C-alpha cells in the first residue's frame, strides 16, 4: 500500500537536493548519511546538529540572511564569501588551517588517511563510525567557535580533549548496554587519544 500510494510522492528536503547537486550524491549516499546517524552518534544533540547539516538548515549567516534575521550573508570570519555550510565548516581560508591541523593529528596518531577525508566525507560522514564522530565533533567546534581566535594547535588540543571525554562517556553507555564489542569496533583506531582497554584515569567534566 505504501509503495503504491505514498513512496513515489515523497520528496527530499530542498537543502538535501542542493547537496545532491553539489556532490553528485547517489540514493545510497543519502540513505547512508541519515541511517548512520543513530549508529555512530549516541547524543541526541549531536544527531540534531548533523541532521541540520544534511538538510542545509544549519544557521549560518547565509541561512539567517535568507530569513531576514541578518542583513548580510557573508562569512563573519573572512568577510569575503557567502557563509554557506560548506564554506563555514570546510573551505573558509580562516578555517582551513584548523582542519589541516586536525587531519594531520589524526593521520599521525589515529591511523586516519588524510587524503580520504574529502569535503564530501567531512560533511556526510564515512563508513568508519569513530572517524565520522570525530569529524562531527570537529564541525561543532568550528561552528560554535565563531571567532576562531585560538591557534590551530590549541584548537586541536581542545578537540582531542573533547574526543577523549566522548570516548569515556560512550564506554560507560555501551558497557551498560552490553555493547562493548560495538564500542571497540568504533574506537579501536583512537587508542592514542584514550586507551579504553585499561582503567579509566580521566574525570569527565
């Protein structure tokens, strides 16, 4: 009944259609981006943030200007380009050194191939659940640090600290639900950030 009467009439969100055009997304890409949210993000707040990215409704200056909240949609950091989601989180010349530092760290310490983290992978996530979560935390830090007045090294150190706290919190959650094998599969490449195989020596703030 659903297939006959409803399925063919459904429409993707307009913002997602824009992403599909920009990145030549396939139906498989789109399905993965949405269904994987619940597999790699335990926090509802994180899921909402990523959902806003996927549907192009993250409140960037460009988005707020479109709805008459701001007078200008230009980026507040570089003041030269439109503050789209891709620009804000990935391509702004002010942001690039921070992402580069994070990717270099991940390559050196977490077995992450920097060349695999393309703009598409960064925005939509990858098969590696742990890396997708780390990229999500990176996007949040960049978005909410409007001024980005930290050095890239300091930014990376703070991000690593947040990743560690996330790993500790998730260890408790997954262990309580008898899903430690899933946790281990997710975070096995990030032992240099938090070696969850030993006793928990970090306090969660």
